[in-house]
């Protein structure tokens, strides 16, 4: 499968309560870009189609995004990651530019060290009827890729656990992909983790 047949969905609508009062999506890295903008830039190096899911009320400029960044504005973000993911995938399914898309790669907004080479390799391993996830030294990471056969199920999930229930429900379709990229398990949950970058 060509990489143009996989859309990257960056989930950036969470409230990051573990991070504290600040909005970690707006935190600046050493090069001056925001955490979210850095994740988006890394993703755009590997995917021809990218969508960023943010809250309905978010200011995209404050988040460090450009006017050309394709956004999905979510009304259900306050209900948790599951509801956000369901709403975002429903929007993807209706997107006229994505009708030939065979899979979605679900990325988190706070993973600025993902390597584009890893992201491209994952796209080559996904099919319309599989779910694929990278593993770094036995630890499962992100993104999680869902073939289009599972998009309908994704639109029905809810709660804070995201798509974990689907991984258990469709275990026979689930594949792991071993990588030597620590970026797949490095997410920024605390100010200390950001400082460590």
C-alpha cells in the first residue's frame, strides 16, 4: 500500500491534566516551535495527508499551527479521548479528499520525537483489515494504525481509554511492528519530561 493511502490523525484535543495548569500543546521547544507544531512537522515529513483534531474553541495560531494545517474541530473533547477519537474518525470518513484512504494512523500531539522513517515503515505494513502498532523493546507505542474496516467501530467508542477496547475485540487482526525508535514511546506528560528533551 502506498503511503498516500494512509491519513495521519493527530489527537490534540485533550486537557493534559497531568501536566498542570499550562497548556502543554503551546509549550515551546528549543527551536521555538510549540510541542504540537513539532509533532505536526514530524508527521508531515512522513504522511501526505494529515489532520489535526483540536477542541472547538481552540486558537490554532496560539497552538503554533499554520493557516494551511487541516483541522478537525471537536465538540466532544470534554468527554475524553474515546469520544474525541470517535468524532474525529467520523469526520475523516466524510472527508471527500479521503474516500480512497485505506487506513488512519492515530498519533498523539505530545510525541515530538517520532522518526519519519518509522512512520513511513508503519504505513507500508497496514492493510484495510488490520490494526498495527509499533513496539520499542517490548513496549507498545504510537501511532496505532487502523485499517478502514475498523473506522465504523472507532466512531462508536467512548471514555478515557481511547481505542484499547478495539485492540482486545479484534485481537486476531492486531499486529505489532518492532522498531528501534524510542520516539514511539516518548510522550510529554509532565513539565519534567519536557525539560528532559
